[in-house]
């Protein structure tokens, strides 16, 4: 990431292994887009994700073959056995933005060597503990 923290990546006009990878991405996305245009119902799906909290606060989340352990810090009485739910929420936003930029660029023949995204969120921890009427979700989110 650049010193300002606001770089979307470095644009590269040099063909190479990365350009070949972008061609693979473009070809795959074009095929998916064509299938969806031919049958728009195929664009809709239902995905099931489950979670389980046993002893303590650690939470095992599973979706298909993938799983993650979420937990809170020791200051909450938990064991810090995994990243917090807030981490995963920020990771989801940052990952979605970075991947979407790269997907769109590859489809349009624009090559980025890398895409860097930063997410900042403001929280009201009082709401997390039910101390006030606020919302435990992030109060404000900034993407750069």
C-alpha cells in the first residue's frame, strides 16, 4: 500500500504471467456472465452458514467445506481463540472491494499488479454490552 493508504494498486501495462492470469479470470467471468444472461434464475442462490458456541464464547462458523473460529478478547472473559466477529466483518468488506475491483479490471483488460484496500470502522462498545440503546453494528465505516 502506498504511504497515504489510499492506493488501489499499481497499474501495469507489461504483459507477463500476471497478464496471463488476468486472461484466465476474464475468460471464466465471461462464461459465467453468458450463462447468467441466458438464464437469469441461475444468478440466484441460497447459501447456508451455521455457527456453534459451546463452552466459553468461542464460535465455530461453518459454510460448506470452510470453517472459521471467532472469539472475543480475554477482557470479555473469553479466550481470544480466534479473530473477532468485527475482524471478519471488516475482512469481508475489504476482500469484496479488492476482489470486485480486480474482477472488473480483468474483464476490461486493465491490469493491476495488486489491489490494496483499508477499512476503518467506528463502534459503540456500550451497545455491544447492552448498556445503552445504540446498535452493536459499526457506527461508521470508511473504505480507502
